[in-house]
C-alpha cells in the first residue's frame, strides 16, 4: 500500500541501446564543454594573458583573483566527477548527499545562464545589443570572445548534465516524484513555504522592475550600464525566483497535480535563487575584480534576500522529499 499518491518504484530498462548511446553522447558533450573554461583558468593561473586586453584590471590581479580563479577552476573540474558518477555503475552507490549537493549547486549556477544566454544572443542578433561606440567606451576587462566561448560551454554543460541526471534520478529515486503531490504538508512547513513564496514574489517583481529600466537598489554605475542584454539576465533571475515560490506552494498545499512538476519548479528555482544569491553576495564582499563600483548596501541586502528565499524553498523541498521516503 502506498500513500501521498506514490506508485511503486519504476526501474527503466538500462540495457536499451538508444539509452546507452544517448548517455555516452551527453557525457562526451559535458566533458568537452569543460575544456575551454578549464584551459582559460589554467592559463591565467600560470601567468598567461590570453583573452585579457591591454589596460584590463585583471592584469593587476592580486591574491583574491588568484584564489577566485583556482576555486572556479575546481568547480568546473567537478563536472568531470559528476559525469562519472551519473554514468558509471558505481555511481548508483554514491551517498545521496555527495551527489545531490553538487548537482543542486550546478543547477543553481547554470540555470540562469541556460535561460539568459540564448536570449542575449537573440537580442544581439536582432540588433539590440550595444553598438561599436558603446562597446569601445567601456573599460577593458576581457575580450568579447571569452564570454561567448565560456557561456556556450556552460550552456552545453547545463543541458548535458540535466540529460544525464534526470534518468539517473528516475532510476535511483523515481518513487519520490511518481504519482500526485498528495496530502498537505504540516502547517509549520506551510508557514515556511508562504515566507519563501513572499520572498520569491518580491524578488521576481524587483528583477522585472530592473529588466524594464528601474534603478532602485542599483549602484549608479550598474544603473548606467543598463542594456537589453542585462534586461534579459534580470528576466532569467525573475523566472527562477518565481518558479521557487510557485513550486513551494504547490508542494505544501496537497493536490492531485503530478508531483514531478512542482518538484522540478522548486528544485530549479530554489537552486538558482540560493546559489546565485550566495555567489553574488560573496563576490560583493571582496574586491571588485572588474574595477567597477562596489555594490550598494541595498544590493547586498537583495543578494541576502535571494539566499534566504532560496534556503526557505530548499527547506520545503527537503521536507517534501523526506515525507515521500516513508511512503
């Protein structure tokens, strides 16, 4: 007998040739996509100035930037380990937290890029990007090709890892998202979900306000740097925050909705809101490696709000998954 609308665990036919070929293609794509970023970071750590134009503040890099490069190199190298865990037989025996924590973090950091970067390429192709004069007036930081190569790699990584993780998770934890949402979660969890949804609504409204040219909460320099491309990025973050809020409410209220949809919304939205908020908050507390103006106090409070909102939504997600474990 099952509860909360959960059906018996489904074990896919792992021997199907098409799945094996598809998995190998995705694994190869994910591994190949790490090469440009790892190569650039390794080159910079060894003293190369490839992709760094004359006059860039990166040429005066201090200890903070060196540590940042080393940390981000290690983070991208972790993708190689994730690919192995998701594709090798021993990966199914990996302790759950050792896999879900890095996958959750990767989901959070890559999702806004997956949503925003293609949109930025589109608006640029339509002629809404910065013109040559505007681009030339900017302080030199990195050659434009660096961003294209790196973010294309991140996009491929995100898509490939998602394609590998979903069937892995279905095989290992499929019971957790089968069936309907089911019974309402306890009222304390509902309070947490309401707080997460309120924070998500406020963040979503703020990001959309920025997307349409609003400047409240922004430093003067960032407000002046507004472009259609930055607006697309703000829309991506608004989408993630709102997804977290909607997902948490659906998980706690108890309905006949298929569980996979609110679970997916909450996982992606909470991860993106928490990870990017933490990333930006940490970056704001250190020296500004791009030579720009430090974020305002209001901006730092907004980053902290992202962290809190993402953490609350993550707590609801965790509580829901725990309730399914005993089903």
